[in-house]
C-alpha cells in the first residue's frame, strides 16, 4: 500500500520535535553506520594481509569518495527539491525530480566506471598509490569501478526515500547489504584466496544488493514519490535544478576525495605505516561523522516540509534539537576514542609504528569532533531549504578552502605531525565560520512569523 502523503505532511508539521526527530533520524543513522561498515570491514580484514594492503584501502577510499560524491550530490539535489514540494502537496513534481535524478545517477556511474577502468593505473598513482601499495590499490579499485553505477544510483534511491520521510525502507536495504558484506568479506579474502580483490568484490556485491532492494520498493509503489518513465524530466531546467541544489554535496564530498588523496600523497614519503595509520584513524573519525550526518538526514526532511509550509519557528527548533543531540553523542564517543585510542589501533593493525602514528592523529581529532554537529547542520540547513550558494561555500570550507592550504603548510612546519593535525585544524576553522552563517540565515530567512498552511 502506498504511503498517504497528507498524513506524512501532517506528521512533519505537528508531531513533537524530539520524538519526530528520533523517528526520522534513527533509520538514517543506521544507514550511515552501515556505510561505515562497508569501509571499516574492508579495512579490518585487509589489514590482516599486511600494512601495504591496509594502506591501499585508504588510498582507494578517495576513489570511493568520488563515486559517493556523485551519487550523493544528485540525491541531495533531489532531496532539497522533493521535501518542500511534498510540503506544498506537489507529488507529481516530486516524482519528476526523483525519476530524473535516478536517470542521472545511472549515467554518471557508467561514465565514472568506464573511465576509471580505462585509466586505472595512472588514476591510482594520481590519488596516492606508490611502490608496493600500487598493485594492491589497482586490485581493489577494479571491482569498485565495476559497481559504480549501482553505488551512485543506490545513493539517489536512498535520498529520495529519506526526502519523503521513509528512511526505514532504505535502512532495511542498507542493513541487508552491510550484513552480507560482513559475511562474505572474510570468505572471499581468505576462504577463496582472493586477497584484497575479494574485499572489493564483497563491497560491490553488497552495494548491488542494497540497490536492488530499494529498486523493488519503488517498483512495488511503497513510496510517495513514484519512479516511472513517464516522470522523466523533459526540460533541461529540471536537471539543472537538481545539479544546482546538489552542488554543496558535490563540493563537500568531492573535496573529501581531494583531501584524502592529498593526505595520502603527503604521507607517502613517511612510508606505508603512515598511510595505513591515517587510513585507520580516518575510518574511526568517519564513524562519528556518519552518525552526525545520519541525524542531519533525519533533520533535513522535517526542515524542508516545515519551511515549505511556512513553519519557520519549527525549522529553528528542529535545528537546535538536532545540534544538541549530535553534540551529546560526539562528546561521549570522543571520550571513548581518546582513552582507548591505542587499543583501537591495535585491533585494526598490530604494528607499533601504525599504532603510534594513528594514536597521535586520533588525539588531534578528539579536539574538534564535538564541534562537528553544529557546523554540519548549518551547512545542511542552507542546502535542505534551497539556498545553494551559501551551502556550497560552507561545504567547500572543511575539505577545501581550509584543508587544502593546511595540508601543505602544516607539514612544511611540523612534518608528519602537521599532516596528522590537518583535518582537526580545518574542522575548527569550519566551525568558526559557521557561526556568522547561522546568525545571518536565522535573521534573513527564519525571522518572519509562521505563515498559514
């Protein structure tokens, strides 16, 4: 049975913020954690091969970030349009946006996968694979590129379901893929003797599983937004609007790919242990970041519905409740990481040099992790309500405007410690710049009295 769009709208506009946010954010947090499982499981099992293989997973993460940035930007562009449309009862327009975004993601995934396979060796070298790490990186990246169309489209289907407040369906799809990945990772790596290529094949098959489950949800009309050929956008403006609204995500995640590659390139002269340590520390950091993003993805459709209906005070309340929840969670996780950073590193790779370097980086990251929720949600507030220019600037700060100069300047003055402190320094500056952006947004766009429905 299809979900009643008016019931969904009334729930977004009238239910108490706390319980509603929990209801919408719990599935998206789980989805984000499953995304981490895809990467962390590979890192854990591949680290059992040797240090160079562990470093290769970190290098190829830059490539995966490109694929995720592509699917995520198209999906977020669609989400930013769909939620306000549903708040205004424009279900057919929302279906046009969703269907057009799905088509774009398929084509984008095919292009990335094809070009990546053709230029595989130079691409791996470009993103930081050197010496003994290069063959491992090529073996791992090959399957990731084959699965690129499924990965990009899964991100879009996930986003469309979230935009209408139906995150539970996408959660089930992602959990199914994540559980499959956990089981077949060691089977293919060690049982079938495929090594690092087995880890990549496991990730590809898991992503395909999630994609097919979500596709079935749409085919069986279990969603408000309908994906059908008749809804494919006929006007270029439909696609341009999706691209424009998705630019902040493209900048944010595209910059993440760039920053990861630069970090690997800068760390390469210090050896495979440094690259492996940074890769493992980043996985732990991304665990926290994905939780924060998951809460934000529960916050975004609520904000979109309310903004579309003129409920401005409710938009502000859901922002502050989301920020408070994320900050509390970040503080708890930060304490655990800080006090157990060395045992955590040993659990991944029992190499004294990897443990030493990774522990230093985790100590730096613990300083700024509690600030992550605020700066992330200021960015998502701009994007989810359709203010692409401000969202793009904010999205570019953390991994681009601040990160890129710091990744060159800090190592110049402080060597390897400078590399390890780069991400934390960029996060601190992003938090500081987010404060005036939020003050301006509240005064400019959310200060008017609530409008009539």
